[in-house]
């Protein structure tokens, strides 16, 4: 794989087989809803993460902490997230960011990853 292809990471969420929310596409719809309803908060948190390197998102169901090492021309970046729900379930992710990604692409990736984690918290 070339370094240019290292900008996207697939996230999968493992669920209990008996979970009624396992309807095909249910989680995708939840992420889309979060992206729409929480657009302002997601944009603000993404900008802050890009500017400061860390951010927290508190939700009624739990807490999300994210840190960022932005990509540079000489090294790739990495977005790390850890979410903990009130029921003690955790979600961790490490998303590589290609060294050739521009600031707008990094911001879009951060926003999407935060939305996925917030959707998981709110499930």
C-alpha cells in the first residue's frame, strides 16, 4: 500500500446477536442523525482538536476523549479516541491520517470519527 492510500480507516462495531438495533443500516442512520443534529458541536470540537491536539465530549451516556497528532509532510498523523459509557462499555479507535492529507481532509475525517463515537455513546 502506498502512503497516499493511508488516509481512511474502517470502523466496525461488534454487537450482541440478539440486539434488536442490529437492523441493517441502523447504526449508519444513527451516525447520519448525529452528523445532522450535532453539526455545530462536531465542527467546534473538530476545530478545537485540530488546534490543541485534544478534546473531550461529554454526553448523558458517557464521555469521549480524543487526541490528535496531525499529519506532516515527513510523517503520518494519528487520531486516537476512547469513549466510555455509563454502563462501563468502552470504545477505542486509532485512525491513521496520511501524511499527504490537507487540513480540510483531516478536519472532515475528525468530524466523521467524532460522529461515529458520539453515535456509539448515545446508542
